[in-house]
């Protein structure tokens, strides 16, 4: 039952014996606070005589020192922190930049210095997609991703309020400038790599001017496409361009095959013509030299040389013919002519090469000329005698 109900014997739950205004009144709060202070004084070494004499509780100075020392140790322990190898610590003292701490174990004053640890090697990514107007007044949808890292922790944390937002705005500005200076065909087809390089260069320039401490490592143009309303027409144009390129490739392949072959045939004809020229010149020079030698002998014995030349010419001419000449004057003997064998060279064997017999004929002519010279010298000697 409650302490103030009938039968509760008037017991005060706060430890006191009396109640204000009788047994039915509320507890005395002052008395309760006094008793709580006495208990705390007993815990910290204070005496309990203060309650009997009416004086306040006494405070032990040694205990105060211990409490203060504990607070100082806790405060000092809160100042230790670890910086990993891929991180850097930006230190602000009372809101002002102080220094940048390298990897390792460090200590800074808690509640005075603010420590912000920033990862400087992590590659972060930002994606951007929007519609752009090209130089030839066409609209294209461009989607790209920017990969970046923090190269200056101080600028990244102190100089710019929101680096990621600044990066997003700089990306859109650089992209609109580059796309606005290019043709639609270049943006949608083979110019995407150059587009990414130009955007990266311009974006890095903007971020450096902002002193954002951001290093753009790579810009990837993920997709470029015309608006949905003209997608079908653009597909037709792309197909026509591909057909044109295929026709060009086939023409180049045919050209690469026919031109070397034609050049080879032309070179072969040139070489054959040069060889024929050398052959004709050499033969002409040989015939001229032989004619000069015959001329000398002809001047010495014209009649004999003329007859010999005639006989040689008849022999050379008739030796290449398949006809047979028979002289029947002065006799009536029956002559057997194997015509079947005589006709075989003309059908089975090719005609003899005149050029092949030229050395034999030349040798025979030289012998005839030499013999005529000897006969002429012998005749002169007989005349002298």
C-alpha cells in the first residue's frame, strides 16, 4: 500500500520521519536533496557530521584532482588517429587550415583541431547525361562518365564547398562547349574518341581554375544517339553510309589486286623488249663485222666469193624447205624417194632455227674465205715465177 494511506504507519519513502502539513502532505523536496548530497559526500570521502551540526558536506581536493586528471587523459586519448597509406589528413585549427599530415599515427588537440581524412588514391566516378546542340544545329543525346581522384586534399576540402557538385557543373559546361563545336556525324560516329579527349582537357582546365584539387584521369563517352523522334531516319542514313564504305572497300580491294598485276605484265613486256633490242643490236653488229670481213675477201676474189655466197644462200634456203628438187637430165634411172619420211619434219618437227645454224654457216664462210685467200696467194706466187 502507499505510505500515506491508512495503515501505512506514516513511513516516508525518502527516509525522513515527518511530512509537511501532516501525514497526508507531499514529501519535502529540500529534505530529499539534502539526503542525496550526504550520500554523495560519503561516497567521495566526506564526513556525515554535517547533517548533525547543520553544516554543508565537505569536498576532498585529492578526489577533484583525480577526476580532473581522468578528464585530461580522456581528452588526450581522443586526439590520436591513424592515417593509412592511401590517405591524407587535412588539419583545421579553429576553422583555419593548419597542415596536411602524411600516413602514420598522429595526434591533434581534440575540440580545437578538426581532422578530415581524405582518400587520395581512390578512383571515383561521375556520370552525366543530357541533350546537346551540335554545330550544324542538330540535337544529340550524350552519356559519359568521368573518372577522377583527389590530387590536392587541401584544395578539395578547404577551397571548394562542394567538389562533387562543382565537378558536375564543370562537366556539363565542358561537354556543351565541345559538342557545340562539332558536327553531328562526328559526334555520333568516328569522332567520339576525340570528343572524350577534348572534354577531358577542357574539364581539367575548369577544375584547375576552381582550385578544386581534382585530377580527371579518364573521360569515357558511353553513348551518343540522336533524339528518339528521328532515330529511324538516322538508322537509314547510317546504313547508307555503311553501304558506301563497303563499296569503297571492295573497289580498293579490286584496285589493289589489278594494279600490281598490270604493272607486272607491263614490266615483263619492257624486259622482253629490252632483251629483243639487245639481241637485234648484237646480231646486227655481228652481221656487220662479218660483212666487213667478206668485203675484204670479195675485193681480193670477187667471182669466187660471189659464187660461194650464192651457194651458201641456196643451201640455207633449201635446207629449211620440205620440197625435193630432182634433176633428171643426163639419165633415166628410177629414183626412190621416201616421201612419207621426208614429210615428217614438216608435220612432227618444227622448222629448224636459222639463228641456230648461223654459227656453222659463219664458220663455213670463214673457211671458204681462208681457202680463197690461200688460193689467191698461190696464184700470185705462180705468176711471179
